[in-house]
C-alpha cells in the first residue's frame, strides 16, 4: 500500500516510544525505573474529577461548539487576565484536544512550503515534525549550556530571513527546564516587534517554576507583541490531567478563527466532559498546584544532586518544568562488554538494558551530548534510578 511522502518525513514521538518500551518491559516482569514520561505521577485533584462526574450525571455528553464552550473560554480569559495581565475576548480563544493538538492546528493554518520557522534547541521533540508536516522548514537555533540553553538576541536577529514566519518559544522548557526572564523576553520583543512574523508561546509548564522565578511570556512583556503572539497552554501538566486532552490558544482573531475552522474538519469539539473538568481546574482552588510544585522541587533538588555526584555527568539546575538534561558526553568513547558508547542513543540503550533505567536520548531534542530524565516520579524511584545509573557508569571501561 502506498503511503504519502510526508508521513515518511517524520518519526513516532521518541518520548512516547521510550515510555511504551519501558512499560512493555515492566509487563514482562522486569524491574524498570522510568524517567521517560513527561507526565505528572499525581492523580488529578478530586474537585476536578468531581466536576467531570457531575457533567456525566447531568448528561453533558453531547457535541459542543468546535472551539470550546463559553464557560471554559471565560475561565481561560479570566486566567490569562489574572495570571498574565492579558486581555482577550471569546473570539480570540480556541480550545483543542491538548496543547499538542493546538500547536499542530496552528502550524497547519500558519505555515506552508517555502516558510521557515525558528525553533530553539534543545527543543520538544514534536516541534520540528509539526512544522515539517506543513511543508515549511524548521530552522534550528542551537543553544549552548554555557548560555543556559537560551537563545541570545543576536542569534535570533541573525536567523530571521524574508521567509521566517514564526518563532516557537517554550518557557519553561522541555527538555532543559530553562525559563526566560522578563528582560530576556523584552530583548526579543525589541527585535521582533517590527517584523512580519509571529511568536508561538508554548506556556504549558507556566505554573511549574521554582525558587520564586517569575513567569512571563512575550505577550505579557510587550504590548507591541500581543497581536504578534499566540499563547498556547493547557491543563495537562499543571493539574495532572494529561489524559483529559485539553489545550488552548489565545491570539489574533483571524488566527483563532482559522484554527477553529480547521478543527471543525478534524476533531470537532474537545471532549465535553473534559471541558467541564477544565473549568473546575482553572477556576477552582489552586492549592493543589502549589502542593505538586513543592514536591517537584524536592525531587528536582534530589535528582540534580544525585546526578552531579556521578563522575562524568554534569547537570544544570532547571528553573522550571520537571525535567533534567544532564551532559553525559564525558562518558562517550567508553564501552561495556565490547560495545562502545558513541552517543546518547547508545548510552540510553545501555542504561535500559544493563541498569533497568529508561531515559530519553538527548539527540532526540537536538543535543546528542545529553540525556533527558523526567522527575515526575516518586522520590523512591529517583533515588533508586540514580543509584542504578551510578553503578552502570562504574561498569564502563
């Protein structure tokens, strides 16, 4: 059977593939510590689940408007106003089946063959493929650990061409956990405000920040950029609602209208029940978020400390999200039972096979010198997993 050329240009999500492989090994009875999945291990808070139950009991199980019910749009509008100082109306907001779906829809209505889209590296694995599927070209802005994995203003300015349609900016970042400051975003705004291009601001980890690091996005620091930015967010990471599949976009009405039109021909509305649950998430008590972030910080401190204690591994302290991105390149060239560790893929395979630890190769994020580990797992797993990594490193020749 003949398949399209475009499907051959992309690959399955490597983060999901690692998680599936780890789960398959667990099902076979193998003791695997999984650092692959980018999803909170906490249960969805009770008041959110109860809202879904009430929606079911009330019969709220039919089609809704394509871009989401007004009640959820209003909750999003209020959230953006109170948290970010951004004012939007209902026509400027659309709800989709997760933030990934939102980003995919945006790419489909904004980019086409001949366009270029700037993507800082390390990047979330889906960004380049989402762009490739439109026929546009991902232009990777590779950052350095010495610069905190942040794009420098001169680097951004130098990458813009007549074909540049957008910059994708994820802060806090998956996989590095790096977050941009207000001053850094203002510097970007000065470069971009007179350019004919958009910023897709992926704010999905907005609430997961540590050490009192304040959150800003480019729309909130520059009035001139508000109409040149699309803010993307969702409930998955903040409220431990990954399976509920609710994401949203807020931005120029023409963009949101196009997104909604496209969505009317692919998924129609997001799940009605999940929309009601998301209203409760955004409008209800936020104490559950603070509790989860407090625990994430405890885990972050433990995994960073543990990894940095392993000879040959160096790990930056992330400002947000729930990932670490340690540099393991000092171990490349070493071997185990005659098999040489040449890069992050080989090292990841070695850790899974020899140590029973699942991590994601940094090559999948554009930085082969690194690995990504999610610490959205228990302290017991973190301690056991780091100890296994240490033992595996000692075995290398």
